C-alpha cells in the first residue's frame, strides 16, 4: 500500500509543478518531466527538471521532484538520502507539522505526505500519524487521487498501531469520496476517445479502491473481534478479490478467531503463495506469514511441538528474505540504503522470535524461550507482558525439579535418606529438605541477562514500572492472567469498549483497562514468589499484600497471595500474622480466571500471534478444587502452630487436612510433620509406623483426588509459583527442623 502511495505522491508532485502564475514554457517543461517520470525515463525527467530549475530557481518543489526522480532512478534504495533532502526542504520552507493551521499551508502538503511515507517505511508510525492527521484536516482542497492516498495511508497506520475504530471512520470517509468522484465523473460532458479511456481508467481505479477498502474493513473488524460484521465484509472481499492470497489469508484469520482451526488451515493451504510477487516488489514475505500463521493455529490447538516447527520454518524464510535483500537485519535498522524502500518492512524477525519464545515456554523449554524473548525484548522493551514472560522463563528454569513436585506422589525415598546400623542400633536418617535463600547466580551482576532468579526480579520490576500507576476502577469481567497465553491475554472480548484506554504492548494488541489490572496481579504474584526464592521476605510480604489489595483478583491468585504472605511472615518470625493468612476460610475459589484471548498481529494477510483458547489445562500440582486448596492451607497452618509449640492444634490441622484429600496426594512434608509431632509426643513407635507406611494415620478416608502438592514438615514453606503461561507451583521449603 505504501509503495503505491509513494507512486501517487510523486506523480502528484510533478503535476504540482504546473501551478498558476508560471509561463507556458515552464508548464511545458513540467509536463514533459511528468510524462518522462511516468514512463520510467528518469534521466530524461532529470534533464527537464534541471532546465526548469534554471528558469525558476526559488521553487522548492522542483528540488523535491529532482530528489524523488533520483530516488526512483536508484531503484528506491536511497531512502536515507531522500529523507535527509526532504528534511532540508522542510526547514527551507520554515514550517513544522504543528504549525499547519490554514489553507496557505496546503501548498506544502505533498512535502509532508512524502515525509509521512518515509516514516511509514522506517516503522516510525507515530510520526507518520501526526503528519497524516494534519493533512486529513485539509482534505477538501486536495485533488481526489491525492486525498485517497492520504486516507489509505492513515488507515494503514491506524491498523498497524491497533486503532481499528479510527480506521473504520476513515474508511467511511473514503467511501463518500469514491461515490462523489463517481458522480463527478458521470456528469462529464465532453465526449471522445480520451474521455472514454479516462472513464475506463477511473472505473478500474474505483473498483481497486473498493476492493482495498473491503480488505481494510476485515482487518479492522478482526482487531475488534467483531465477528458478525467481519463475516459480512469477508463475503465482499471474496467477491471483489477472488481467491487471491490476501483474501484467503484474511478469511483464514477470521476462521481462526472463530475457533475453526481445521478450516483455517485448509484456507491457508489453498492460497497460491507461489504466484505472489516477492518481498522486493511488495515488501511482504508471504511464505514467512504462511508458516507463522500455521504456527499460531497449531499453538491455539495445543499442538506446541508442531507450532514451534512452523515458527522455525517462518524464521528460516525470514532469514532467506533478508539475505535476498543483500543486507542482514542489522543493516536494515542502521542504514536505509541498498534496500528498496518497500522492502524495509519485510523483516519480521523479532515478531517471530516473540512467537517462538511463547511457544517454547508452553513446551516446557524455558532456557530456549529465554534466548528468543531476550532478543525480542531489545526491540519491544516497552511491553510489560514481555518482561513478565522473561521472568517466567527464569522461574521455570530455576524451580525445583524433585519427583514430588513434578509428579506429586510422596515416595518413601523423599522422606528416608538412608538406614544405618543394625538391630537395636538401627537408625533411620530422614532426608533434609531444600533450604531457602538459595543464591542463584554467584559472583556476577544480577543485571546480566541469564535465566536466574535475580534477573527475574529485575524483569518483574521493569514490568511493574511500565504499567500505569493509577488503578482504573471500572473493569469488565476479564480474568487475571494466571495462566494466560504467552501472547494470549491480549485483546479483550469481541466488542471494542470505546471508553477503554489502551496500553501499547507491541507486537501484541494493546492492553485494555481490565487486562492491565490482570497483568498487574500476575506480576505481583510472580514478584512475591521470586522474592521468597531470593530470601527477601520483606519484599515478598509487600508484593503479597499489594496483590491481596487488588480490586479484581482471581481466586487462584488470592490463594497464592495468602500463601506467599504467610511464608514471608513465618520467615520473619511473625507467626500470629501468618496464622491469619492461613485460615482455610480465606479460600473460596481456585479458578484460574483465564478466558480465551485472541489477537492478531494486524497484517493485511492475517498475520497472527499465538492465542490460547479455552482448552487450557490446570498445572499438575495446582489445587484443582477448593477442598484441596483448603487442605494445603491446613497443612501449612499445622506447620505454623508447630513453630509456636502448639502441637495439639497442629495435629488437628494435619489430620483434618489429611481427611480432605486422597492418601496419595498427601505431600512428603506433611508426612514429616506428622513424624515430628509424634516424636514431640514421645510416641516413637507411631512415628516409625508413619514412615514405614508412608501414611499419616493408620486409617485415612479417601475423599477427593485433586491437587498434589502441599507443604509442611515441622515448619515448611514455599508455596506454589504463579507461573503465568506454563509454570506451576514449586514445592514448599522447610523453615526449620528439630
């Protein structure tokens, strides 16, 4: 789109040279220059422009047209030089975009438009939008072709910056412009062959514009998740554009949002991408998009291994495209020379790495995910969700990998370390529990990007700082992203909430009000977990309390908040305060509160980012029912009472918790706590029986069979980790053993 806009702009510039108040000779030269330019004879065009410049040395438009002719002569590869020339010309005209306030400035509109085109191709979308919106204010005096070009550029920019409502408003204006142009053309009275050919050309232009408008509407409705309106427009697109690659990609994107994944794959496979012009002509690598979209669809289907396979294929295609352009990704970003202007947008490496990182995190490969996301964060450093994902990679890479944690089955091995001596001197040596305050990265700065808990703390701090400070009160039901998909919790529900303010989170969709609050809850939960792991109990308590004070908090995060706060308080020897947090009545709901969240990258062909649908599974060692969560609270409460030497209360808590869950789901720490209590009671034989039978009581009622990991030995503590997409809880650590 932008390349064709550049064509339109340069044509118009040459026309503009023939403005009133100039001699017939100058008009003729300007006309000859324009014809030569249109025919692609750039040398001849330059000669005419030089002759014209000798006659009129003060007109900056001639200099601008020369710069554009040189740019086209170089095969549109000297973008940096052209940008510099236009900046110089703008300073000569002594105007800034902000100063455009009257029709006197309309004369300079072509100069501004060309600047906007260059900003667009350099991915400087905000600057381009500022210029485009100023030009839009003076749309009426412009000739129709130029007015259309300005509107199409703005629509594209709005869609790239996830502002679909503004794009739809502009498309309505464009439709009116097209209808008015049609009427004017119909009233033309001169007849003849020229007029007939002009009319045919105009009709073709109107049809092309209509087809393009339908495609833009589909993209806007997809971003808004307005599926009914989108379905209507998809039909128009298929009628006007047929089975072209863009129309099939859009339809595939639509089916993907509806959850018809097999149909979406079928539509993608039916698109003939081999016929599509290469990135050198269109600036789009369709093969790369094809593999990326397949990866997103398989991600949504829960087929993560297939998803990563397709994302890797997309990365290979992208690297191949960059090699074809004769310049690596670094060259593209540092110097805008040697590559055709339209191809500057072809490199999608960082978007693809973002998708790969999320996919790998779901696959349980946190270190590989960390590498991908670290490269992506260099470009998308203002995305708070990306910093949270990096922290999750660190947590996943460092969490304990004991048998009990992974499988949730308390084996005797986890309790008994060895047996020494024989007969009367036979002794059972109990296994020591993992300790707190582990140092994860010795002897190096925490700021070095490695997957350590220290670096996780920095990532989470960045994520919190990037969120707006004010808590926005009104919020629709949108769950905290305890298990939100990597890209996932991006777009809210189907309909755009007009009042919402958006927080940019490139390359994902912007975050709506409620999503910001959900994200804040998840970041606080992770921060509390990381602080506990690092032994920073004051910070852990602070994060936990902030989490518990959040207005819209899911049951799962509330449960974690109480556990983390209790663990921090116990480490600080504030047992009474911890007991208040461990009250089982605090747990009324353990739902993850995650809804399907879809999103789309917003490219015209239906470039998608991964989304996770309702098929999410609760992590293995996360309480799946309120009953099992309360049992976990009671196990911990027993540990707290034990620290205060209230052994009878501890025993009651322990037995009550054991009666609430299946025998196999009682954690080793609880067995050890039972042994400790019996030893305190002087009942050595019963303690030995508990160890031998690996059961808390001689007869236990088997009730529910949900979760499998709780804590406490004498005084255990390290609650479940709120790993957002993939992570699950880490096992509890002992605070003290006697």
